[in-house]
C-alpha cells in the first residue's frame, strides 16, 4: 500500500492518469490503485520502473495526449482525469517551443475538451515556473506571473484554461502548481532535477556540480506530498482554483549539495560551474491557500526525504 493517508482521495472511481508512466504519474497510480480502476495514457517517453504499477487494476494505453480519438475514448470512461503528461524540460522548451507548446498546451486542451463533453473532473499539473522571478517571498497564488521560459508560459496558459473551463463550461478543474518535486524513481540525466543529479554524482564519487555560487534557492517538495495534494484535489469542492504545492521551506543549492555530500558514502567534492542562464534566484511557496482549502499539509522535510533516498 502506498504510504499516504488512506482517508483522502477518490474511492471506487474510474481514473485516467495521463503520463502515468512518468515520475509523478507512476507514484500517483500506485497511490490510487488499491481503491480505484486506473487507466494510464502514456507515450512511453519517460518510462518508470515497472514495480511502480499495481498489476491487477492498471491498464496502460500507449498513445499521444494530442490524439483526439484516443483521448475522447478514454476520458469518456473516466470520473477523474489526472493530467500529468507533459514535456517537462525547461531547456527543451527554450530550444524548441513549438514542440513543447504542442504537447503541453494542445495536449491539455484536448483533455479539457474531452472532459467538457463527458463531464469528468480534471486535476492538472501546473508549475511554479509560471511566476518567473519572485518579487516577494513566499510566493502565494496571487503573485504576479512573469514566466521566463516557453515552459512557464505553457503552464500558465493551461492554468488559465483550467479556470476558464470551469467558469465557461462547468468542468470541475483544479490546477496544482508544483514547486521542485523530488523523490524515488526520478529519472537521472541532464534534464532531471538537481536532487537526482547530485545524488548520481555523489554515488559516482563526485564531484557535485553547483551552478554559480549556490546561493539560489528552491522549495523542494517530496513526491509523496505532491500525491497527497493530487488526492485532495480529486475530491475538493474548491474547483476552478489553482494551488501551490510546495513546503514553504527555502533551501539553497549549496546547502542541498552539502546535505547530499554528508549523506554520501563516497566523500564527493563540491565544485562550482558557471551559473545557469536565466536561472531563478529564489523560490519558496506560500501554501496557506492549499492548506486552508485543500487541507494539504506537507509531511516530509528535505533532510528526511534525502536520507530516505540514499
Ligand atoms: C524546476 C523544474 C521545472 C520547472 C521549474 C519552475 C525540474 C527538473 N525542473 O526547474 O520543470 O517546474 O522548476 O521554475 O524539477 N543546479 C545545479 N547543478 C546541477 C543542476 C542544477 O547547481 O547539476 C541548480 C540549477 O542551476 C538551479 C537549481 O539547481 O538553480 C534547480 O535546478 P533544476 O533543474 O532542478 O530545477 P529548476 O528550478 O530550474
């Protein structure tokens, strides 16, 4: 059984998880599987370990989230759609915005349209990338949105579409603005999150590569808490809303590197490389709204989350 409170989330529902083989989607399926019927729509672009799936009740459909017939057919049978399918790399969006726009915006619109027709609820993955550089910290949901990448603009667009589909067509939508998500089975590689990159580096004996002076900060949220937010969003009456999903704790990249260094068996060195172009200086979520309206409470502090990954 997946380790989230058993008294939250949908029960006996037909659930569609787009991107269900990816990092967050596969954790979500694992949490939902014991009490719901799950269908995954995934193009296989981010394969997750097979043991994440519940063997009896999860059906995997290999397909593209932009495919009208496939999406319509699957949404028709779903009470709830968790829309996690996305091109998640900010870098790729900068290199090829038409490609990422197509998946991230047109794919989402396809899901919303099908839900409009069939009356399904949609919980979708938005991002803190919509805020751009913060003017004030912590960042609440009414903070100005000034995305710094096509990815951020695409997520802002779908965040707005979610609200619009609720306002115009009564589709019950909830947009979850994920901060920096980490946890078991996050894939490595150059497009991966900094925690899995640092861990891979530490495993190999280092060095741990801090870009710039490491003074830049992030709000790292464990995937299990992200799943908790999704389960709460699936049953909330507060539809047509967007919610931050973070922890409210700000951690610098240098502090993170040192924490991973401390946990490592290999005594890796920390080195500094050039700062990343357009990097966000500081990020930290205000989770008051998520807490008040969804009942969301993060349960895993970074220190213990990191310890459990080693
Ligand atoms: C994250 C999300 C992105 C989007 C964005 C919102 C990931 C992978 N990306 O981008 O999808 O939601 O937040 O703003 O979760 N760093 C190093 N060394 C490394 C790799 C990274 O120092 O080897 C630094 C990097 O310069 C940055 C920080 O770590 O300051 C976080 O980088 P990231 O790529 O994990 O995530 P971010 O915040 O750019």
